[in-house]
C-alpha cells in the first residue's frame, strides 16, 4: 500500500469496523485483531509492516472454528483486501 505503516493500520481498523462491521478486539503497533459474527465466528489478524518509501505490506489471516470438508474462502478476507486495494 502507498501508506505509512501507521496510516495503513488506521485504514485496516476503519475497514474492519466502519465498512465490514467487525469488532477490533486487540490492537498494537503493526497488528489488528478482529472478530466477525457470533455463530461460526471468524477472527482476522492484519499484520502491517513498513517496506520503505512510505509504503506498507498488509497480511490478512483468518481463523475459524472447525468445519467439515474444505471450507470456502473467507468473504471477510476478500472484502477487506478489496477495500484496502481500492
């Protein structure tokens, strides 16, 4: 992203809470952890790292409860990634 790590973290937080309706549960420099939903809840972790020149790399990871078979890709990861890229 063409944002400083601090600005990228703020954008992640806004995307989670303001756009996707998630709840930020824990935040520290370079990391935002959030939850979505009550039943079959999902946790997202965004890790933000500066890569120089005022740019940042954001990695979005998901954790969900046990599911049968191959779980579908997370709609929250895709939606947050699309928001951050837009």
